[in-house]
């Protein structure tokens, strides 16, 4: 016999109560782990997209809010209010490159996809794209479409195939190499063709700007503001404002999970208190056999700790599985939710931390019952009928 | 006296205070000889069990002292007192001696664990102890699968786990039939012959008649009348 074996025998003697208490902590820890994993995935996705944008500054319609900044990173449709004249005057500033985008939506096989109007020659240089199959737009106003790699694979589209956008048949010119960002899930058209198809002649959604000298980002932001009456954000500002929204959502979710864990902790207190009363006589016998108060305290604390440990392991497994299934639906937008490549980032350290946290919470919950048990006088315990 | 294993001096135990105060023990003095078989008898509620709990250091007196093997036990801290119980004293109570979720062997192993016997030696020792009380075939039975007499024999085996010199019995045969009582008594008498000091609280005249020494506890005081026959 060892203390841990004794604890285990005591744990499983009331199987139903053991399982229900365990379920409580598993559900609490499971939701906590799910939300942590989702938050981590959202955050890393935003950082990835922001890097893929490859811009130091983004020019947006005036008064655009954080929601639109999220849309730039996720490829949602945006209001198109920036005119060709404004793009021209931004482009005329020396020492930086300005790339206009027209962000629209369409559907292939009734599934929503992002459509992006771009200036072919400048964008391929700006984004450093490589072609995987087929060719690229031969000229800046060419007709035809270039597809992101995952989108092409998902719909089985090869160069030469045709897709239908706003009632027009458009020939697929080529497929890009995988970039790891939302470009993989986008249909690219030349800007003039996109503007024609969507009746947005001369208009764009936003302009990505890369400056030649990074230390002068602020200066160029001011130059742009002098020339045109539009909003200018740096990629850092955009990322931090988007991350702060994500952060708020994460904290809210984690608070909900914390409430679930707290409720589970009281479940443990309840179970252990009941066990203390039930085993009052046994505690007396243990003391008569030579168990110290500390020994009794340790046995009970260990018992509640085991609830936390097993519950934490179960919760981490449950939460990990839930996160894998939920991430595609939550962390990506509607256009990409069905596409493979949704990445859930589960940090093994986070799982380990969750298990330790769960054990700690359970042991704290077990403190009061364990103290109660250890304070029982042997005589009182034995005389209890 | 060098051959007394337990010496009790002016032991007083009071419960409550003021008008509601109950004097369970009113100054008890006694000595228990090493290797003796002593019965504590007396009417219910007159302090037998209280005295017995004090002898085993399970309860603290209001005043007075209990000395076991030269050690005044109430001067020990909780931890040392617990160690003394593990090493020197084996307890058997009237009811519910065993941990219900454990088998006979496991109950004995738990006592060995508390005395610091390494796990790999526990099984062998538990087997030997069950042989002493004649229950080796019930090694893996849970308490509820055992008869009352068998349960008490397992309890005795467990009390013997650490080979304590003293066995304290609080009416161990109190709820047994005469056949089971005989089983238990023959085990105890054999142990006594091997040198164990046995202190036995009982209501039974037959058992008291078999004791070497008789201590009558009445109104919280001790009355040494070895020839006394109890009218209960």
C-alpha cells in the first residue's frame, strides 16, 4: 500500500460521483483550452495575413474603422470609394510604391470566394508571387484570371478552364504557388477588368504602400495625407488595432471558461466535503493506526489534486479536439471556411499549463475539506455513529 | 516499577464547562504490568472508553499523565504521538475497524504503510499476520464479505501490523455471538502468551473472569477489586 494507491481506491469507490465531478472539471478545462487555442489561431492568422500584405502603410477610405481593417486582412468585400485620381496622386509620391486593390466577392459552384482586382505587373513584384502552373497576365489590362493555389486545387481548376464571374466567362490563365495566406484562396483579375465587371470604373478599395526607407514611414504617411483626403494606417497600427479586437474577444471567452472552471472547483469542494463526512470514522481509524494530521491532510489534498490532474488531461484532450473542429468556422471568414488549410495552433506548452492549472485549482478547492478532515479528533471520529 | 508498561497518574478528564460540565475521569491512578491481560469493566457511561482512549493517546486529558515505556505521552507533539501509536499500540474497536473499500490484506498493508514499512515487504508481512489470526484464505475479501468475528480478527491482525507491545481493545467482542467471541478470545490469549500486553474493555462477565487483572471504572474512578464479579 502506498498513499497514492490508497487515494486511488478512495476515488473510485463512489464511481458515479467520481465521474460526475471529473466531467465538471473536464468541461471547464475543455472550454478553456478551446478558447485559448482559438485565440492563438486567430492571432497567428492575423499576423500571417499582415505579413502577406507586404505593406508598410495602407490607404483606406476616410473614416474607416477597425472592422474594415479586419476586412483588409481577411479579404472581405470593402466599400470602393478611392478614385483613380487619388491613386494617381499617391503613386506620384517619390520613394514609395503604391499598389491599388479592388476587393470584391463572387461565387464558384455556389460557394463564396474573394475576387481581387490588381495591377498585374506591379503586384507580382510587390508580393513576390511565383507561378505554379500556366501563365500570368500578359499586360496590365489583360482579360483572364490567376488563381490562388488552394482555391485552384479545391475547385479542380487548371489553366485553360473557365470560371463565371458576374455573368462573364473568364479563362484561367495560371495558378500561383502557395503563399500561406489568404492569397491562396483568391481569384485575381486585372484591375481594369475587375472594375468593369463590378461596375466600379476608376475606383479601388484600398491602396497598399511600401516605402523605400522604413525609418520614414511616418513622413510618407503625412505626405499621403497632404495629397489626398483619405485614411492612412501603418501596418503596425492596423495589426495592433485588429489584435486588440481579437484580444478583447479572447479575454471575454476566457472569462466565460473561468466561470466554468470555478463552478467545477466548487464541485470538487462539494465532493470532498461529502467524502470527509462519509469517511469520518475511517479518518479516526487511520489516526489510531498512527496516521498524523499532516498525513490525513495530504491524503485528502492528493485526492482532490487527482481530480484536477485527470480532469485537466481530459479537458486538454477535449479542448484540443474541439479547437481543431471549431477553428475553420470561427477563425476564418465565410469565404474560406470550407477550404482546407485552416490552421489551428495548439501550443503543447499551453496544454501542459492547462493541466497544471487544473491540478492547482483542484488542490486549492480541496484545501478546506482536507483541513476539515485533518482537524477531526480521533475520538470524535471513532465515536461517530 | 520497572515491569509496568503503562503508568497513569491522577488522570482527569472533564467535558464542557460550568453547570454542564461532565467529569468523565476524576483522578485515575493505575499501572499495567508488561505482558499482562487486563480487563477494564464497569457500567456504561462511567468512563471506560474515555480511559482507554487516553491510554492510547487518542484523546487529551484535562490534567494528569499517562506514561508508556517511560515516555509521558501527552508531552509529545501530535506527530510524535501519532508515531507512538503506530509503533507501540494496536487498537481494535467495537465497530467499523476496517476501511470498507480495501480488502483484508490492503487494510493491513495500510497500517504497515503508516508505520513506514516499504511496499515490497508489506505483502509478505500481511500474509503472516492473517495466518496468525487464521484468515489467510480471506486475504482478498472486502470487509462486507466477512462475518463479524472474521472482521474483528482482521482488525486484530492489523493492530499487530507493527508488532506493538500493547493491544488496546474497546469491546472488540461487543457485537459478536459467543462462537465468534471465542474465536477472537483464543487469538488474544495466544498473543498474550507470546508476551503482548492486552488491555480489554468489556461488558462480559465470562471474559472478565478470564482476565489476569480486573479494573473496575465507576463514576470516573478506579476500584481495584480483583475478585469482583460484575453485576451489570
